[in-house]
C-alpha cells in the first residue's frame, strides 16, 4: 500500500537487549500490523514517535520506580507516551489533577502548574501504560491486541533487577500485575485509582510519594524529587 504506515522501531537504548526476544515472537508482528492498519484507518494516540517515550526517557539501568497506567489518554493532544502525563499547556485530566492533590497532601509540594511528568521519568520513574496505543476518542480500543504481553515483559525485566524497585499500582487493572513482582526484593505500593470515580476509596491518603522515597532510601538508593519545574530543564 503506497504511503502505508509502519510502526516505529524499539528505541535504541539499553532496553533493546533486555526486550529483544519479544520482538521475534509471533504476537509482535501481529501487533505491529494491527497498529499499522489502525493508523491508516483512524486517528491513533500517541503519535508514532512517542509510542516508546517511557523507554526513551527512563533507561533500564536507571529504573527506581514504576508507575503503571492502563491506556494512553484518548483525547486529542493529550497522550505523549508517559502514563498519566500531558504536555505543558494541555489542561490537566481529572486523574492527574487528583495525583497532584495527593502529592501536595503527602509531601507538601504545591500543585504543579503543568502536567508534564518528564522530570519524574528522567530520575528513574518508569511511567508505563499497559497498552501503548489507543484509537482517538475510543477508550480500551487497543486492549487485548498484544501490548499487554509486551508491557508484562517490561515489568518482568524490571522485576529481575538486582536493586530495589518500587512498583506503584493504582486501580484494579494495575494491581493484577502484582503477581509478576517479587515482593521479597522489591516494594509494591497499591491503592485505588486516582480517577474521580475511585480516588476517595483509598487513593487519597495513600501517600505513595513519601512511601516510595522511604523504600528507596532504606535500600540505599537516592529518593525521587517529585517536584515538577515550572520551566523545562530546571
């Protein structure tokens, strides 16, 4: 097909040797074909160059914490490859607004003026969605197509790291991944999802940010600076 979309290659980072075996499995080529056809027939988020943004910004060697989302945002201009994050200038989605409310209650950090979580990712917080693409305005449209097998492999790889990692699982879907984690070596922090539908059922008051830092410091690792600079690069 002339001009046919092809999915981007995995980023050339230290994730490549870790995940290389996944790329030779049958499901990967089928997933690639599915996303390619979706791109031809529909608007799909995030843009192709940002599908693997979480792996670009957080090298495997640097992972200290993993926050697991579900789908990318499916509204125009929102998803850019990091779970729960939106670019500067994009209005905060409700779940992210609640995350910032809890951040302020937990650590006394004033609510950020933007929703871009790059600063977290650059410190070793892997902001991973279980599904890495979605059809515009159609939640869950790319679930069950193979992305979950790939992102489970990412979780398993992080679980194999020798250093302590803190896994932050919000909501029922994320909490099902606990079975992939060795809780004897790593720390799992789980609660209700920050969505307005569930945040009052255990997300608010769960103190995930201070608990993450406490677990890292106890293992001799540097804590995360959860503040988000007003301007890039600060």
